[in-house]
């Protein structure tokens, strides 16, 4: 099956997130956006090395497909990403869409 580009609201749960060289840097853990207004702010990504949860803003996301999230980040830019703080996004009314989507189940 080939990869097809999808809307941000269809981002696969825990999809591999790739850097600009195509190397896996982590997994998509939560969406940051306003579903009602269809405004995408980015993703919460769990980094592959170290397990830190970071905010990856929409400006760094080139494409979302049925299999991967493609970014414009180089591997050397990961340390500069801010830590993801769930309470910040819920306070603003954004984020956590993965948790409320009915077809996804917790592992």
C-alpha cells in the first residue's frame, strides 16, 4: 500500500516522525490544533532518543501521510524543540485530539 497524504485530523496515532533526511526522530503522540476551526498548530512528538516529549509546530511539518509525518528539521535541531506541556494546550482549548477519537484505543 502506498502512502497517501492526509489532513492533519487524520494523522495516524503514533506515526513515525521523520527528519529532513528521512530518519525517524520519534512518534506522533498528540495533535495540537482547533478541530472546530480546522486550525493545525502542530504535534506533540515523543523523541526516539531519550523519550522526551516535544512540541513540533506546524511550520516544521511538510507532509502527513497514512504512514509517516515528514518534517523539515535536521537531526541537529531536535535539542532546540520546546518540551510539550499538555496543560498549556488544554488551557488554550487545543490538543489531545488523539485521546478523544473513538477509533483509537489505548495500548
